[in-house]
C-alpha cells in the first residue's frame, strides 16, 4: 500500500520535505519580480512596476519543458495573465459582476491547468491576476493600460526564462532522461525490498515524463543524428532495462548483476548526450501523451475527475466572493483566491485540509511580518530589495514547507498590492487579509466535504476498469507480435497513462474522507493485481519489440497466449470490467492462457469477496 503521508496537520507544520535544485528557480523568480519594480522606480511610476510583477509570475511555469515548447507555453501564460487582469479591472465596477468574473476565470483555469497537467502554481495565479485587476480598480486606470503593464512583466519573464537556451539548448531533455535513469536505477536496486513497489511506480512515471519531454513537447521531425535523437535512444535503452526487470520479477528470475550499473551509465551519458552504436527509428518511439484538444475533450466528459474538481472549485469561489462581499469586507477577492488555492489541484481530503490549514496558519503568522514591512513603508531600492528577498524566500520554501512559505507570501502580496503607497489603516488591512483567508479556506473545506458526501466514490473502480480495457487492447497487438505499429504504440501509451491514473486515484481515495478511504481499501487487492497485469503487459511489449525480427516477434507473441488464448484472455477481462461497473460477481472464464492468468484469477477472487 502506498504511504498516505503524515495525517497530523500540526506535525506537518514542522516537517520539511526533501527537495533539490530550487536555487536557480528561486533566483530567476526573484530577478523577474524585482526588475519591473526597478524600472517603474527609475521612470518615476513605482505603482506601474508593481503591477507589472503580476506578469513576472510567468517565470514560475514551464521549467521542465524543452525551450521551443516552453516559449509557446510561457507566451500563452503571459497573455492569459494580461487578459485576466484586464477583465478583473473591467468587471470591478459592479461587485456581483466582479465576483462572477473571478469565478468563471477560476473554473476555466482549473479545467485547463488540470486537464493539461500545467503544474504548480497552476490555476491559482490566474485567479490571483484577475483579483489583482479588481483590487486596482479604485485607481481608475484604463483596463487596457493595466493589461499592457502585466504583458510587459510577462515579456520580461519570458526573456529571462528562455535565456538558458543560449547556454544549453537541450538541457531540459538531458535532465528528463537523467531523472528517468536515476529512477530506474533506484528501482533495480530496490528489487526484493519493501521499497520495490514505490520505486517501480516512480520509475514508470519518470519514464513516461521523459517521453513527454522527448516526444510530446518536440517538433515532429528532430534533426537527424542530433542530440535529441540520441537522447531518445538512451531513453529507449532505459525502457528495455525496465521491461527486463519487470519480466524477471514476473517469472521469479534474478536480474543481471550489472543492471543497475547500466542504468547509471545511461544516467551519466544522458547528461553528456553521448552516442550509442544502436539507432532507433522514429516508428519505434513511444507516442507522447494525447494532444491538448483530446485531453480537454476527455476532461469535459461528464463524471470525469477534472470536471469534478472544476465544479468544486467554482462553487467554493462563488460562495467565498458573495459571503465576503455580504459581510462588507472590502477585499473580497482575497477570500476567493484562498478558496481556489485550497481546491484547484484536486487533492484528496487529507492534503486539501492540510493545504487549507497551512495557508491559514502561515497567513496569520505572516501578518506580523507584513505589518512590519508596511509600517516601515520602504521606498526605492529598499522596496525592490525586500520584494526580491521575499520572492526568493517563498520559492526556496514552498516545496519544503508550505506553511512557512505562506508566512512570506503574505507580506509579499500585501506589499505588491499596496502600490508603493503609505497606508492609513495598516491594522485594518491586516485584519481584513486574515479574515478573508479564513473565510476562503473554511468555505473551500466545507464545499469539499459537502460535495464528497453527495458523490459516490466510483472513480477508483472506473479507473481499474479502464486499465483492464487498455490491457485487453494492448494484448491483442502483443499476441501477434506487432507492438510497434501506430495502433499498438497508441494502445501502449494509453495503458501506461491509465495505470498511472489508477494509482493516483487510489492515493486520492486512501487520503480521502472516511467513506472514500474504506472504498479504496476494499478495492486495493484488485488495484494491485491490475497494476501487476498492466506492467506485465507493457514489459512483454518492450521485450517483444527488442527482438527486432517480425517473424520471431509473432512467434513470441503466439507463445504467450497459445491458440485462441488471447480471445479467452480478452473475454475474462471483459467479464471483470462488466462486474466492476455493475457491482456484480464476475463469471469465471475457463482455460486462461498462462500469460496473466495469476493476475486475472486474483482479480476474480477479489471481486467475489468484495461483493460479499
């Protein structure tokens, strides 16, 4: 069973997560935020420079992407920030229109960021940008002017973020392959230990991510004999190592003594893009993830997990806006931003509660520091230095300990929103900030619980069923040894994606409410068997692909299932899928092929016991 993490929220406040490589990221973020303020101070308009920092938060996105793809990605984000601020400023004239606008932007941002796996800070910054536009409405600046300021900050962040291409154009690809090689090596070292399952999942996810970087986020045709092509070869070798380890585990055989050493050699060579004697044709490469349009279409299917998160966040944001406005709180958009922050990533209940608790505690402690900064009323270079230091500190801490990071987020946000002006009622502003955060976080947690109680925990069983369907589709290609056709590669990709999604769904369930946790524990034996079957199938595909000769591959595929064995195997999987979705007892299928028979039998037994 995967670890569910520390459940004591107070203990988590004092827990530091291990993290590496944050220094360059934090320095870049601080530089991107400081320079617009410096320019604004230089030209005599510090408020304009502070507004441009909203666009500078573009620097927080896209770090692992290749540079060509990164340029488009960051450009879209910078433009979106500009539009969100302008829309917020335009809508601020009528309070209820402002609340509705922030809510709609929150739902759209949550949908797109979750469907496309944009990554932290995700949808939150888009809502914050819209809220910032509402916050400066009292300055009576034109919406187009505010939008241009934000776009200018985004353009500067774009240039800084892309500057690494001049020094190491293929750096992100090398890093992705290196990370995959390290993960595979750790899995090979952990064979037979208690860490085998977790390291296997980590390795599978790292390999999938590396193919996203090497295939999904790349031009269709890489330069022949270039670094990218060689990195794909290196990554292909890693997949073969991983597949052999999976096959050995399934058959109870030991691995070659130098298996982990070979993975680490690939890790070493990936950082230097060294060349192998073997080349890999483009039609042997795994397919990247589906297109953005396909991902968005899947996210919009009724009942999808993404749509559920969107609805939950939309309800909470709308409620937070109207409640804060109804209580006469001037900065109601702060409550809306806090609600989005708690819910936008679609965490389980444990992590959602932890995020809300950490945000509230961190904010209220941070109000003391914010009060000191606002009372000091720094100007000029001192203001720029404080903003840069706060941003740097936030980025260094936010992964290690979110509550501690929130202590510094609070003075940073209030300093930027002050527009460089002296405030008449600092205590009133601090109290409003604390109350808005409390309202937003509390409403977000309440909405989560209410919606969770009214929703049956069906996502995990459906995720298991989808993996079994993907196994069936992939097995039909495996049975005839045709594992590198376009259709076969698509089936293998879908199987990998669904296996990862199933494990994520389990972790969400085991960290959910008491009812969700019970449901996840009941189906855990089926999850284990399904995961083993998925990786056995994928591993056999990689091993078959390695053969190279088409006739020999067909013979191997036929030997796995025997005469008509794949049809019996598919029939058994279809029975299991039907039983999972209907809650019935699966019909026993006789004479299963040796391939997957143990996992199918375990699944049948677990579903029979689960229905008792």
